[in-house]
């Protein structure tokens, strides 16, 4: 009885000892650690979002390749919270399919941002183009303090 298949998994079709194999050995995949080949991949669960502030607005951008706008939610909650969420379902498998590699992310994601007081929460706009979600939150105009000249007498 050999321990190698049990420790390294049954990799008869792609061996780590095969110099022509591009499949790199991942010891955590066989142990079922989160973010390896489990049902939900951490890359999608931890969707990265850029947030920049311009003089006119707060702008959020998220790369969501393969998602349709119907699969993404943009919500505004009380206390100035912007929530971006969605889900990419796992591709349906046919019993006759033989998978060689599964790297595309699937699962749910949700990100929440507390916006500053100058955000116009009632004017939030969202658009999605080529897999990039853009959420724009306009800012209230900052009123410059009025400067009043006073004549000097005497």
C-alpha cells in the first residue's frame, strides 16, 4: 500500500513528476482549505473594488467579468452605506465532461462602504460595460465661506 496517492491525491492523468505537466502541485487543494478548489473561490468572494474621489463625486469600479447587470445589486442603506453584491453560479457539469482545470471564480460576493457626509445618497448612478461595474455617487458642493470686506475707519 502506497501513501503517495493518499497524500497527493489521485493524479494519474497529470503527475507532478511529469516534466511536461503544467499543473503545479498544490498541497492545500487536496486538504480542502478555503480558496482552493472548494465550492466558493476566494478571488470572487473577495471582489476587489477601486474607490476614488473626484471634485464632483465618489466613483467605485469593480471588475466583474462574465456577469450580467441583472446578476449584480447596487443598494443604498441608511447611515450612508453603499452595498455592492452579486453571485456567479458554478457552471453546470455534464457527467460526460472531464475537467482538467477549474480556476474561474464562482460564488457570492458583497462589499459595503460607508460614505462621507458630502455624498448625495439619493443621486447614486450605476452602469456596467464590458464586465466593469461603475457606481457614481455625486458630492454636495462645498460652499466657500463668504468673505466680507470691512472698511477701516479713521
